[in-house]
C-alpha cells in the first residue's frame, strides 16, 4: 500500500492538501466567535483576518523561491509544522494577544498552498495543468466540506477543541509528507542559487508584473479575491446578526461551500476546460460571483443562502483554477515557485485589505455593505477581462 502511494505523487499531494485544509476548516468559522468571546467586535474580527494575510504576504515571496532552490518537499513539511504550532497556540489561548500570535505564526507558514500548487505544476503537463489545479481546488473544497462541520460539532463541547484536534492533524500531515511524498523538482530543474534581493516582496512583485501578458491576469485575480477575501471572517457575524445563526449552522454552511467546490473544481473544470477554454470559464465565473454577492446583500431568507452560496462557489470554482492555469503557462518550470509566490503575495495584499474593510463597513455602516462592495469588485474584474482579451495581447514567457 505504501509503495503504491509513493508511486502516486499526485494522490499524496492532494491528500496532504486535504488534511491541511480540513484542519484549517475546523477553526475558520469559529475565529469570529472566539474574538467576540474576548470582547472583540466585527472590526477586530476583520483585523484578525488581515493580520493573517499580512504575515502570509511577508512570507509568500520567500517560500516560493526557497522551494525553487531546495525543493518543494522540505518547504512544504516545514509549513505544515508551523501550522501545527499555530493550532496548538490557538487551542490554548486565553486572550486576544495569544490569538493574534497564533494567527501570525499560521500566516508566516500559510504559503504552503503556493508550494503545493507548484508541486502539482511540476508533475503535470501543460495539457493536464488546468485539471491538476482543479483537483487541488477539489481537495481544498473537500477539506472545507468536512472540516467546518466537525469543527461546529466539536465547538459545542469547547470552542477551543477544534484547534487542538487541528494541531494533531497537522502533525500527522507533516509525518505523511515526510514518509510518503517524493520530491517533484529534480536537482537539474532547481534554481541555481538563492539571491536575497529576489526575496524582497516588492522586487518580486515588480518582476512578476514586468511580464506584459501577466498584468491583466493579475489585476483580475486581485479584484476577484478582493471581492470575497473579507467574507470568511465576516460571514459568521453577518449570519448571526441577520438570521441568528450559531457556530454549528455556520459550520454546516461552510461545509456546503466545500461540497460545491468539490463538484466544481473536481469535476466541472476538468470537463469544461477542454471544451470552453480558460477564458470563457473565467468570464462565466466572474458573472456568477458578482450577481450572487449582490443577492446575499439583498437576501432576508436564511434558506436562500444555500442556492446563492452554491452559485457563488460555482463562479469562483470555475474562474480561480482557470486564472492560475493561464498564469502558470507564461513561465518555465524553474520559475513556477517564484511566479506563484508573487501571485500569492498579490492575493495576500487583497486579503489584508478585504477583512479589515469588510469588518469596518459592517460595524460602521451595515451588514450588507461588504457584499455590495464584493459584487462591485467582481464586476470590475469582469470588465478588465473583457477589455484585455478584446485587445488580444501576445503571450510572453520568462521573467525579465
């Protein structure tokens, strides 16, 4: 059995991603409730999400090049151990200070998804890349499907218990990677050296933005992620304020989001991409995301959240893997980690702005505003896609 798994690196990396997201999914819907337990409000809950993204922003440009130089496997295992430490701190916290410390530790090692995506890119051909990245999304969706439901159930015993269970799962995941995950990047494919200037956040973003063909894609990715980046920390408070939902009901809805992600990225992307192509899937996904976010803002019936969330998850599930696939096709294999790390830094920038903005507007103006602004950002991404692809820019490869 072990020998068979070692011959299936895609299976192992998908299992690693699943367990990692499962552990995170258990505690994500509970963080706003933990914040409010220690006298925090929606703005402070948003600040927790922004702090995580800030730490991820600082570490993202480092983890990608490190994996290009030393291999994906050791960097991924180190990230998983960092997640275990963060979960332990969160499970033992008795104050907002320790909670913020746990979030900072987890954010510093939160770039493991970038390294995992680079691993998948290493072991898939260009023709299979969209499907491979879609399977990554499906593994993440499966983790988000099962993790929140268990976390919501465990929270009835103790609000901190899911984090302690997540710590154990993260340690198991690190051991799984150590024993079963082969290295995907051969010594010949690795970057020849590690130059400290290349680890600078702004230098790396500047290098990624220097690729003309990437600029429209990066703007679309930024706007799309800004449209929903604040909702994870905001939605439990939104549903509690408007519908009186508890941690369990929020956990079940997050689990439903995971089901939608599995169906979309595990089945639909792989089947629709060869027929429609990345661009059409992106346009459809952006339309769905924008309309469904507006629908959530207008909705006052709890049951309607499920179809609205389903179509929103369909939209993001179609567009995000397709955007990542287009980005990955512009550079060589030795630079995948650096480019995906730069993209992750851009996403972290959106994630820094999103939660804080959602929390402040929720607290100062009203519960609906984060969803109206999210709809607007998705529409902006759609407009950028239509304008840039109408111009049909030429594809450039390599970093200057």
